[in-house]
């Protein structure tokens, strides 16, 4: 009974197709062809070259080529059958005869592709909680690093891909608040730097800095009117200089008035300077007269070092005046005498015993 029982899993393909159409049959056929080729080659070799006298053979080389053609073709055919059988055996198994190669390969590729797609979908579903937790931790890390744009991209991922819209909106509000705080801090630093420039009366640099602040932080309410702040500070400083100059000229504080006039000249236009022109002439004239008197007194008292210093100041501040021409004619001699006077002075830096 057991001998007559059919196989548990009969293969319909192996029953219908001959053995040599299967991968195992192809490999077997290839080995048989190799073996037959070897046997025929041995027989031909013994038959052709066992007789040492080759004179009976008209053309032994041609005969050898003709005789060995069959075993060579058998060896080539066996090699082809071995390759085909090995490939089919590796893909379909030893007993499968299946459909043609191209159809099986295309079917196999489609099956693999579907399984990969299904695997990716399955993994996304299976690991969605881990993915959401990873997104949350990464968003918090980006906020700490102040990488707000990257955090917003991940927030959109949570809201659109995983459907957590309320949570995404909460994260978005946190990011906007953190970005606003960061921007306000930068604005405060920039405005403090601008105030330092204004306090140092560096109005040109302050104007450039104000434009830069407006470009970078124009959305901040603190930046509104920052350019007007520079303009107002410049005008206020100019008015202070005008007032102090008039007060110094009124009390004949000539040196102070001249210094203020030099500073004021940087900010006044021709039209704005017109009301101060007469006062400036008087101050400059008094300054020139004072320097002339100081120079004459120093020369009269033979204070050569002092006379050289005052003379150089006259040439520097009033180069085109007659007084400057007179001082130039005397300056070389005064310098020689000043050098002798300096050499004659006792050295105070040398300790005395």
C-alpha cells in the first residue's frame, strides 16, 4: 500500500516535462557532454598517433582538425548547458521548468518591489510612535540650538504626516516666541552699540549702523524710528556746539571758542554758518592776536622752547597770515637756541648722590 501511494506534493511540471528540461537535467546533460568529449578525444588521440609512421597519412594536421571538431563542439555545448542549468537551478530550484526566463524575471522583480513597498508602509505604521517621539525630541533640540527654521519643518511633518495638528500648533507658538525673544535680545545689543556711537559723536558710523539695524530687525517695534534717533542726536549735538561757542566767545574764552568752532564746522552748511561768520572772525582774530602776543613775550624773555612751540602753532593754524611769514623767517634760529637751552637744562631724571 505504501509503495502504491502517490507523492505528498506531486510536481505537475516534472510529470509533464522531460528530465533534461529541468535545471538538474541541464547540469547532468552538460556533464555528460563533457565526459563524452573527453572519451572521444582520448580515442582519437590513441588512433591517430599510436602509429609512429605518419607517412601513410596525407595531411595529419587537417585530419586532426577534422577529427577533433566533434569533441570540441560537445565540450562547448556541455559548457553552455552547465551555465544555463546552474543559473536556473539557483533561481527556480533543481526541478522547476517554469515559464521563459524573461517572464519569470519580470514577475520576480514586480513581486520584490511590492514586498519592499509593503515593508516600508508596514515599518511606518509599526514605528510611528517612535518616529513621533524622535520628531518631538529633535524639535526641542532645534529650539535650544536656535535653529528655528529646521524646527518649523519638523513641526509641519508632525501636523501633516502624523495628524497631530494641535501639538504642531503648540510647537509653532513656542518657536515663534523663542525666535521673537532671540531677535529682541539682538536688537537690544545693536541699539546699545548705536548709543555708544552717538555718545562718541560718530554720526556717520551711527547712520550706517541704523540702516543695518533696520534691514536686519525691521519687524521689531524697538527698531521703529532708529534712523530718526540718529538724526535727532546729530542735530542736538550741533545746537549744543552753537550755544557753547557763543557763550565762550561772549566771555572772551578764545581757546575754547576756537576749539568749538573747529568742531562745529563739521556739521554746519554754508547757510547755517552764515549767522556765526562775524563772531567766528572776531574769535579767530583774537586767537591770532593772542598767539602773536605770546610769541613776542616768549622771544623777549628768551624762552626759546616756548617761542618755538607758539611759532609752530601760529604757522599751523594761520598758515597764510603775515604773522606766519614772520615766524617762518625766525623759526630756524629759534630752534637752534631752543636746542642749546634744552642741552643746558639740568637732567632731572638722573639721581644725585
